[in-house]
């Protein structure tokens, strides 16, 4: 089932409203697919689990092979990471690719520049959701050149996805729209967010984009009031944790997994320059999380090759374990 009306759009607003209107008009509608019926017994059993698997990944405009990664996950390849195949699952995608008739037939010119000239096989996020039998919430950010396709952020899950929101960030270089939805797991309401900040700013002294990313982060945080949040994002922090965007996230209670700390890997962006751009962050104001572990997934054990499962970013896989809810007193 496909629906777009459920989405709440939170606009990026002034001072770029006129330019944003042009970008909005050039993409298709937000997408809602429900493969797992409400009240499905298997979904209810998963929701009662005390743990959650989260995969976050920038799939490079659909080039990332989500189906292959999920086949490995379901086959137990990542079992050493405690990635049990029966656990509830959430997939947070950035630069997801979508092609359908809701995208305007002709472009109005508000599009990013496509850097790659060789066409690669791309996985359509709607087809991925159908193939895997997962619920989907997808919010487009921008059109892909002149083609009748767009890209954006997506959430897929074998849990019911509720209260979907498309969170449009202030325009810096390109239109960016984070996607948000809630799930219930271990008796708790959990807010999920997939986001992608701008890699750089407009020409001039702000070209590196740090101030723009901080502005986008402020806007994103203003829309996230929930006590329990999992954020999977390509933050594009070219200057790492020295950037104000990171300090804003830390001040808002987000940590790099649980417990907080520096990652053991030196990069998540597989091309040059190799930087840590991708994060899986948790905010837990009420002490619901007992433990969590975030791992970078490598296609090659020596981290070699031109890409990682087809993408120029590594996937991040986390297992989050929750404390049991306190027993009700009579």
C-alpha cells in the first residue's frame, strides 16, 4: 500500500523559501509503504523484544547493494556482531534512490550536479522495501539531474512505522530533507531519524560548509523533542568533532552509540579524502538503553576495493539492548 498524505512536512523556511519552492517542485511525493499489516502477530512479537538492530548507510544514490547486505545479515554472516536474524530491524538510508510517476516529467533546473559519468545499477528504495517485506517511509530531497528520479532519506523496518515526518533543513547548497518516524519496541516509543547534511557551502569564505551544517543541525534538533531517539546520518563533518554541529548534537544529549567514545575505525567515507562522515547516534534521557554496540561493516577484510557493497560509504550496524520496563505495581 502506498500513501503520501500521512507525512507531515516541516519546512526549512526563510530566508531561502523562494529557492526551496523550486527544489520542492522538482521531486516526487513522499512515500509510505506498509508491507507488515497492523496487528501482525510476528510484528507484535518483535516489538516485545528487548533489543533492536539498526543499519545506517549512505547508499550513494542507490548504488549501495542493500539487498546483498540484508541477505548476508539474514544468513547470519554478521552474527559475531550479535546481529540475530530474529531481532526487530530498522534500516536508515541516506541518498536512497526512487523512480516513479510522482516525479515531474521535466526538470525545472533545481538539481544537483551528477559527478559520476558511468551508469551503475541502482536499487530503487521502494523495490528494496517490497523485496525485503519491510515497511517504508521515504522523503525526497532533490532530483537526480534530468532523469525522472529523485534521492532522499528513508526508514525501513519490520516494525510498524508511525508519525512520519519530512524535516526540511535550511537551504545551504542543496535541498536536504531528513525523515523521521516512531516505532514501539520493548514497550517504549522510539523516534527514528535518517538525515544527510550538506558536504560544503556556497562559493566564498563559507565553502567548507561548517556554519551551514551547524544551522541545519539546529533546525533538526528543534524538531526532535523525544526522550529516546536513534539518529543515523551522514553528517559530512569535514572537520570532525571540532565542528559546531557536533557540539550541538552532544549538548542535545546525543552520543556515538552507547557508551560514548571515539570509533575504532578511521573512516566511513571510502573515497578520498577518507574521513569519518557517518554516525549512528543515540539520545536516551530516561536510561532506557542497557547497552549498544556500533560496528562498521567491511566488504573486504583489509578494507580494499573501489567501493563497499557498491557504495562509497561503509554501512554502520548497531545492536541496542533495552532495560526491562519496571513491573507494574497494583
